[in-house]
C-alpha cells in the first residue's frame, strides 16, 4: 500500500483543483466527502473515477462491504489522515473522498424520463438549492433543471444539503433561459408549465395539476424572470396570513411540490 503524504503529489494537486467549479465543469466530475454520501452515490449507480482514502478507513472492518463494491469501480489512492483532512472541505470527511462523473442529460433524453420537473431560476443560496433537490426527490419529482445564474449543484454545500438526493433524480444545470424556452415549445411541448408567482390569482391548492408538469421557482430576491412568467401556462401562489411579503424559495417549492404529490395520491385511491 503506497501512502501519499505530500500535497505536492500530482494526484493530490488534481483533487485540489476539483474543488473549483470551473475545473469541475471542465473535467465533468465532482467530489463527494464522507461514507454516507458515497454509499448513496453507489446505490444510485454513479460512475466513480477515483477513491481517496486513509489507511485507517481501509482497515476498518465496518467498511469492508463498501470498499469491496468501490474496488470494482475506481482506483484507490491512499492518503495520510492529516493530508486528507487538509484537502477536504468538511471538518470530518470520515477518511474517504471520491471523484465522481457528472450525469449528462440532453433535452430529449431528459424529458423522456422526467414527467415532473422542478425548474430553478437563478437560485443563489447553496442551502436552498440542496433543500429543493432533496424536497423534489421526496415529493416524487423526476428531474431538476437549474438555469444559468444558479449556484453550482455540485458545490459541496449543495451536495451535503441534498442528503444524497442528487443521485435519485435526473439533473441538468447551466441551461440558458433561451434554451429552456425553446424546449417547452418542442421536446417539452406537452408539459404543463407552472410559475410560482406571488401576483397569481389562483392558490396552489385550487389548481388541478397535470401528470406531466414543470414547476418553476424563481430567484430568492426577485422571483422568476419575466420571460419565464410569460411562458407559463398557469400561475399559482401560496396564501399568506401573517404580515410577511413572501416565503423562502425552498419553503415555497416544498409547499407546492407536496400539494402536487397529495393530489396524485388522492387520484390513486
């Protein structure tokens, strides 16, 4: 077992580069930190490229099953514990990191497998982004589209906030508004396009949702961009009884997503 102890090692330098979004996008990969997320990725069928781990993690009996599965998928690179901790962004990376390939979906492939889609327009906060992805999975959505101007979905804070949800849903990001607007006239022409809009006349619980739909949630401060609002086939809002102007974007997405799920379950009874 060759154990790397220097941050000047080429493989460690490469790993460090991947903590920058520009380099991640160029390579088409992202980093996972910790056993739980790596197990979720494995269960979700992710493609692993490299596994960085400490000798202690490798020798621990409780990790045998995970390591046996990972050994079939990727190269193992052993780092001293102090070096792995120095490299990771989390305080306790649990002795293991993984480099994983992004899933790439083109428009036609994406729409063939995703009937209920959450579109996120310029969502800036990593916690909001991660929470919305996790919520979408819990509410039975099949796909996520994050338009350009949104935080990188493979940012470490976003990944942690999804609690592994990114491996249970089809994801497209850095899609331009023009590209999406073209898609809803072509590949996604049969989808209901819903806009969460505080100025809407209809409440979210009054609307009868179609089976194939795209729910659009806008930027935390400014809401949906005007062209997206204009393209919507329906606009809905959440009632507010207290003295508050609007809900957090992630909360709004949750409320509407679970109303959609509730209607679906009632139809199946």
